[in-house]
C-alpha cells in the first residue's frame, strides 16, 4: 500500500481555512479564520488586510517582546480556565518568523496551535547495522502521555522550548527518554528537517522537526528514565517501512514522517520506488503535492 497516506494524515489542514498572522510586517503564525472572533472576545484583536491580493491578519503588538508575552499569557491563562486550551505544559515557545529570528512573544506550548506558531521539536533515530541490515530502535509512548499515548515513536524525541539549543535539547531528550549518555549522544549528527501542517481542534500544528541520526552498537540497550516510554523494540528499518505501508495507526504520525525520511536517506526506499519523488517532496510540507503552504512563510 501507499506511504503517501502518512503525509496526507499529517497534512490535513486546508490552507483556505487559515490566514497568515503578521506582527511588525513579519509572518509569525497561521490563524484559523473561524477562531478570529473567539480571540477578539479574549482581547486579541486581529485586523484583516490585503497585500497584492493576499489576505492576512495583523496584530498591533506592544512595544517589546516582554509586553507581548505578558499580554498573551493573560489571554491564554483565561482560555485555560475556560477549558479552551488543554494540556498545559509550562513551556514557552517563540512566536517568530523562524527558528533564528527574535521572538515577537513567548507563548505557552499548549497554545501554540491557536496562534499557528511553528512548533519546533527534535527527533533522534537510534540506528545500528546488523547482518547487512539497518535496524532502528523504537520507543512505545507511555499511556499517560498527553499526546499519542501508546504509539510507537523514535528512541528519543521531544518539543524544543525557547532558550535551549537544538543540540542541547536533543541530548537532554536522549538522556531522559532512553538513558543515552551525553558522551554517546555527542556523536549524533544533524540530517535535516521535516515539517507538516496538521489541523487540530484548537488551530493548526505547523511544526518543524530537527532530525538527528545516532549510530549505536549492539551492546547498547535503551533504558527510559523519565517514565514517558513503556518499552523499546529494535526492528529492521525495512520491516518498519513495510509495516507502515499496511498500517499507520501504531506509529505516531510525525514519527512516521521521520522514519520515511530515514529510509529515503539510507536507500531503504530507492529511486526505483514508484512513490520516491513524491515522498521526497512530501517531507517538506511547504512543497506538499496536495497543498501549497508557501503563502504562509
């Protein structure tokens, strides 16, 4: 069966339902049009404007990031008490043009989809070679997790809060989720990014995942430290891909994207595969073959 369904599921947002959010003439988020009135009720007033035929929302921000952050914090706290925002994390994420841009505001992680800010995260592939095959460690998420409980995930993965570097965060997640020492995770190397645009009840998951590969030897066995992983399994990467062709339900949807990316990079899915070119493009959802999100960023 097709692997494209992984990307269809992850990129189920319809661009027609959203408009870009501009702050100080920079696109920093994606607002669901249907949420505009609700946001206004809580004091977050948006003005719809048009530039060269492209409509967008403009928020007249305060003078400083600190003022913006305090203002949005008050709004989101009210939304939390009213049951609109759930899964509060006490982690701050940037409302910014991109990862390197100074944030216009810092917002609670659980509120990120409401403003359509890019939710940054890291995923690490724990790999080893055995008998001519590439194997991958998978971790089964705890049933107590707020998102995707009981689903299979990378050996280590997590959100990227503001104020910590990508590499530092990767090492932190490795230690907490899989018992990978800093000395060992130091050998992980960056292999790129994947992104997706997923419609959820609150708004949109416009996420970007920083991906790392880490080659492990046969003697290493992951051990969960923070209680977020029920168990680990080591499977041939080729087998995982075949399982994904038949059933995507057991693996977390964004982790499935990272697995396909890994298989493409390591030749498990070769250029001769009928879906090869489409899968390569689909990893970067701004060029997704079914939808064009380029107008947002």
